[in-house]
């Protein structure tokens, strides 16, 4: 059997680590980790490591040598604001990586996107184009949309370009996500339901995301530009998720409800107060955006990739809440640490 060399960028992170964890158990696959710090890789990984920074042109010039497939999970993320940092630490390095593709033998490039990138109007169709102008409220998500659109333009240049629009992260080795932001805010008793909590909250475990990437990396018959929604076995509503957090962890439920037309301007006012208060905003427009209905399902991914998620959203939440209880002593920041 011919071996496929698969490079995983962002291998230290939540998604990258789960991709590695899945790939090391696949026959015919040679997983290669691209990361900034080899000491933070999962202990189970003992394969090749390409340590460096995507902002380093010298590193980038040889990173794709001998690679067949790229799983691009590297990202500097912020749940709101930080426009310049997102441009410098996420968009430009990702764009530069794509520009190396024609100089390599890479035949497939798989990008970590979000079911929320085209919300609420075009999320149910994973091939739907995101409205970049609507996403100016959230620089990181706007950059995700910009990168998807670059991929569409580059898809017919010898490399298949695939966007995996995943749901809301939860589970082991969690990073910035709605759950880690929501939990401390629920404790304030000030967070309302938005539209009664009746919109979908597509929670997905890291293991299922890793499986989706592994299947996409090895699936046959994919050409041009492809998009897939990747969510868990079932999609709960926000009311179901918060109800579970209340029942299992005694977190308060919201005491009142507001429509999106009020939630967005209220969240914007919280952002405007940020420079003059010593704490992060209670709520931001990006958090409200994550609560928009996506209507995402796995039908296309199941048909084309054979994707069948296994971990129920309650189990994914339990895994994360257990870790948060053990190692998160203060509320998580709404942005990743800014690297030097």
C-alpha cells in the first residue's frame, strides 16, 4: 500500500491534536506534525515533527517538501476584536501557506472552517459563500471567510481545496470556544436567552473533528473546491445545552429572553465599554453570531466522506467540564496568547 504523507499544521492545538490522534491509527498514512513547540504535542505521537512558525519564510519554504495532503488547523483566534493581530497571525500566514502549494506536490488542502461562517443565511449549504461584509463584526471569522474564498479561486490549479465547516468545539484539550466562554458568564446571572434559546448549538467533540479530517484526507473522488458541514450525531438547541449545564453542573439558566435585534446592539455596547473597564465584555457580537441558527447537518459529509460522528454532545460537554474543573482556575481569555 502506498503511504500518504499528511501534514497537520497547528498540531499543538485542539483540532490539530485530535487530527494527529486519529491519523496515527490509520494504515497507509504517515502523519507529520507542524507546530511551534514540540513539547506540547500529544504523548502518543512519535512521528516526524516540523517545528517552526508559519510567519517564517525560510520555514515555510521547505515545510511542504514531500507532503501529499495538508490539514491546516493552525490558527490564532480571538472571540472578538483584535483585527490587526488576526490579520498578522492568522490570515497572512495561512495565505502564504496556500501560495506554497503550486511549488509542492500537495494534491489536497483541507482547511478548518466553521458552520457559523455563513450564518444565518447560507450555513445549511456547506458550499454556500459567506458574506465577508456581514462578518466585519468579528475579524477572525471574516478572515475564515476570506480564506475560503481564496481557496475557491485556487481550486483549479492542480490542488483540491476543501473547507470543513465544523460545529462548536467541546471536549478534551479544549481551546477557545463557546462553552469555555459561556460557563463563567452564566454564573453572573446576567446572560439572557437569545430568541428563547431555540436556535441550534452544533456542539462537536474533538474526536469527531479528527475523524472528519482523516476521512477527508483519504477519500477518493474529491476535486476542485469542496465544502462540508461537520457536526455531532445530533444538534441540540441552546436551551437544551444550557438546561443540561444547569441540571448536571448547577449553572444558572438565563432569567429573561431577547431577540437578535436587541442582542446585537447590546453586545456592541459591551464591546465599546471594554477600553474603560478592567474586565472583558460580558457578551460580544461574535458570541451572539455563534447563537444564530446554522441548520447544519452531516448529510453531504456522510454521503461523500463516510463521516458518521459517534460522540453525543452531552459526552463532549462532560469531557470539557471535567478538564475545566481540573485546570481552569480563572475565566478563559477571549483570545489566544499573542506570540512573540
